[in-house]
C-alpha cells in the first residue's frame, strides 16, 4: 500500500472571529454602570499564527510539530479521521503551545514495508487551558510615584480604569509579563485589541491591555519581559490611558477580570477607591513579587545595592 497523507486545518472558536463582547463600566453619581460595548478582535484573516508540520524519519516515526509565530498561548487539537498501520490509534490529540517550534507527539509506523494511511485535521484556540486568574493580585497604578490618579471622562461620566496623562508623562508597567503586541504595529501580527494598544501577557494567563497608546518606548520589544515599575511609553500629548485585564483561560469567550490597584504598601482596591485619593507607590515588595531569584540578583546588581 502506498503512503497516504491527508490533512487540512480550520480556525477554531475564538480565532475565526475572536470576540468577546465586553462592557467597560464608568463611574456615574458614585456608582458603576455600563457605558458601551467593545469588541476584542484579531487579524487572523491576514495572518494565521499557528502552523502544523509533520516530518517522517528513516525509522518509521512521524513527528507532529506546531509553530507559533506569536507570544500568545494556543491549544492545538489534531483530529484523526483515519489511521492505518500505526502502533497506536488516536481519535484526538491536544497540546498547549507557546512561541516558536513546539513538539506535539510522534506516531510510529507498525510495518514500514506495508505503507500507511493517515488522514487528519487540526484546529487551534487561543488560551492557556487549566489556568485561573489570580483574582486578588495587586497591580501597580501605571503612573509615576507620588502622583494621584485622575480618571478620564466622557461627558459627565468618568471611565473605569482610566488615567489622564499630560504630555511628557510616563506610562509604567503594572505587573511582570511578556510583551505580546506593540502599539502602532499594523503588519501581519496577531493581537487581541487594535493597533493603539500595548498587550502584556502574565503568568496566570491574564493579559493587560494598555489602550490608547500611539507608540511604546524604543527599548520595549515584542517578546521581552517587563517588570512592575518599568517605563513603557511617554505621552506625546494629553490623552487618556485605558487599562483592561482579560483572561485567556479555558472559557469560550475572553473575559474581563477586575483590577485591584495598590492602595498602600500592601493592600489593593478597585479603581473607584484609588481615583483622586491614592498616592501612587512603587514599593520594592510589589516590584519583586513575581521575580525569580536570578532576576532579583540582577536588579540588585543594577541598582548597586542589595535590597
């Protein structure tokens, strides 16, 4: 029997139309109410972030690998419609992948002299399956220490998780994470929001969107790790910075997660309690909270003194 290899792929769930419809609340008369609906989306029509590859060696082993051209996590599912002359048989195989080349699994041909038949399809979905966002995580207010946050407004309403910045003000990182998308990048890239946002992926599968940004600082690059208190961008003019925290967990839709901002040295509060009241702090205990021992040593070395 001749070797027969058939495969096809399709976009799954959140990728063909990646869309959680999300309501961003505003403060009105001291209370929160829904202001408008915002659609999160991606550019998968022009750019497919995940590709599946197969490779057969001279020992009769077929290796499945997946390449991920982004810094977002995906789950790949391979569904087998027909498998003949293999040592194992599967209906489906799932694997979670990150940036770069990912080895998924191997298939071994039972009798190489007979040939084989393999017919499959694959799909991929955005997300880190099995992860839950840390609901009590405390985030730095993304402004310079010593300042007091002022909410942006639309008419008589003040926007939740928004910050008025003047020309020359710096936007700071709220939590350690990997830069997944940069503002102003309109090429063949995958992203959750539009090109006026900086997107940073956290270890618990959440993504912080820093919205309304034109550009990031030149040293901020896609794929790099940034830390709480790191400068991310400088305001070119007066504008309103919007922050949104989104879970990339196993839900069928992207879900917003409430943000707890640092209120004092150790406790957090939602935006309504820090806006116009709290003085921005960047305490060392919060900055190094998610750092590895090596990262802490490098930070101490850079500062010239142990902390």
